[in-house]
């Protein structure tokens, strides 16, 4: 189990112990809504079989794409009204190394802040961090809440305590 300490980013402060069965959750309240953040750290997805070491990057891409699909299904199972808005490739610099990942954005209705409302969710997944880990961030906000750069600042400021390798 990996332990991380996350510094304060604006109104955001969180400490977590990395374990998928006990993800770190944090609510960043604001007068107009807020951001619910959940961070998961899991073992990296199993690789599809490879023929040669040269096939490893393609195998990682295929396995990570399958993991992204699994995470999207989780969202749909939890929120049947969810609509996928976009998927994209992302990168995040941590410890001087650039990590490639995937992002997906959804809209759905659910309870947030004690009331049912239209929500926006962003999911970021970075597979094979340090060759052995998958890091996932899930952020949920009311659709009317202006996130600004808070999500990007949180992910950029979160120090990963694993070696580069993604």
C-alpha cells in the first residue's frame, strides 16, 4: 500500500492512504457549490500478452484503454443518466516526468450538497505509474460551479511518491 500526503491547493487539503478499497475523498466547499474529489491508487491493469519487448507500449495502451472502459462502466452503473461528453488523451508532469493518461467527462443528475441537481464529472486515469500502479482522479461538481483551474492545480500539485515509468 502506498501512502501519499497531498499539500494544500487553495481551499483543497487532503491526505490519503492509497488503496482502492479505501479511496481518499474530499469535498472542497464554496458558496456556489464545490468540488468532490476522490483519488484511487490501484495495481496497474494486467497486460495483454506481448510477443516481444517492442510490443510492450502497444500492450500497455490496449490494457489501459480496457481499464478506462471499465471505469466508464462504473460511472454508468452508479449514474444511469450519465452522458459521456468527451474523452481525451492527457499528460501530467510529476517529479519532472511526464505521465500519459486518459480523461473522460460526464454530465448527470444526482444529489450533491444535499440537493438533487445537474452535475459535471471528470475522470482522469494514469496507468502504469512506476510500472506497477494506476492512479485515478474523479472530480464532481454542480454544472453551475466554475471550477477554474482548481482541478488542474490539484493534480499538478499532488506529489506522486512512485518512480516514473508511464
